[in-house]
C-alpha cells in the first residue's frame, strides 16, 4: 500500500518528523490466540506508513510489548518505538530496571521515546533524573509524559531538565475536547506536540456516539470514506497532534493509514466543531 503525497506529519521539538497517525497497542497481548493477528496488523500498519508504535509495560503486563517486539523484529530501524513506565516504577532505581525489562520484551536496545504513563507518588524531579540517566546511557533517545494536565506540565517545566519533555500523550477526540481550553494552548506555546490516544473514543457507547453522529456520517458519505477516517482526520487537522488508534483487522489498519491523506475543508471543520463543541471552561482531564 502506497502513501499519498498529502500524507501529514508532525515534528518533535528536536526536529524529528513523524507520520501524523501511528499505531496503538492497548489490549494487545492479552490472548495467545490473537497474537498472530495482532503481529500481522502491526506489520501491515508499518508497511502502510504508520511507523510510530505506542505500547506500555502496563498493557497486558508486558504482553503488548512482546507482540510489538515480534512485529518489529526485522524492521526495528524503520519504526519509532514508544513505551511507557508505570508511575510506581518512575523513581531513580526502579525506572532503570523497568526500562530494561521493556527493552527485553521488545527485543531492542533502545526506545525512541519513553513516557511516564501517568503521575503517581514519585516526585517529578526524580522521574526526570531517571529519564535523563536513561538518555545518557542510550537506552532511550527521548522522554515525555502522558495524562498530565496543565498544572503538572507547568511544574515539570520549571524543574531541572523538565523542558526536555518531548510530548504529552493524552486522550483526545472530537467528543472529548477538554484539553483545548487550557492544556493544548499551553503545550502549543511551549512547542510540545500531543499524542492523542483513543482518537476514535474508547468503549462501545462513546465510540458509537462519535462514529455514528450524523455530521460525521454525512461528511464521510460525501467523500466516499469511512466515519473513522473523518474522525481521525479531525484529530490531526492542526499539524501538531499525532493520533495512535489501535486496529487489528487489516481493513481497519488500512483505513487508519489513509486517513493521513484526508484534509478536511474549512466548512467541514466548522460543521464538526458545531456538532462537537469545544468546552467553554476548564474540565477535568479525560483519562481512561
């Protein structure tokens, strides 16, 4: 499958360019019977240009990392590999061990990006120190955070080396726009891109409300594409958000990849924004 000429990208603070849509692995690795299908899906996604793969030690307690490792076994250098550390492993000693375990499961000697999965009881200063130590040893090339709201990001920004944070991974889709009120403007001011998890919503009801909304369905029908492709194109519309949908069926993998070629018109964006209005005040960070 060839990528279109219009396929979009985002840029990290260090200038690294990445495709605007990657692949998530949440819920992968939980059943041995699904492993072959999951590996095949990730490999197909890489072939389709979705070379960013996001996983975590939490997912199936390392099972998703093992699936990912099998998928990238013979194409590691073509992949931008992301994993996440549990908050209770985010201190000076335990993070080193946790990272080494992740690397072992992934079958690689380095991570392109390592994220604090969410904030726990370990001081951010200590987490940053451990991240920087992993960088110096070459086990990770960059680090970032996940599920941190504006106040946490401001605290991070003001500690030594905190401004080395490369991304913030948060939940974001048209029906969950809370980050737009305060967090996203702050991240943009500091030039920190967003990785959007659950960009097609999480859970049957929420996903149904998003993808079966009449406006999304109308735009998709007019364009001859799927509702999920319209929803993904909306998420990456501004050029500084990377979406990481999870897909196992090959048809869905292909749909996700080609969503990078879809550029919504201003009229379509207006219609979608009216259907899914942005918040008018501060709301709690949406986390699943």
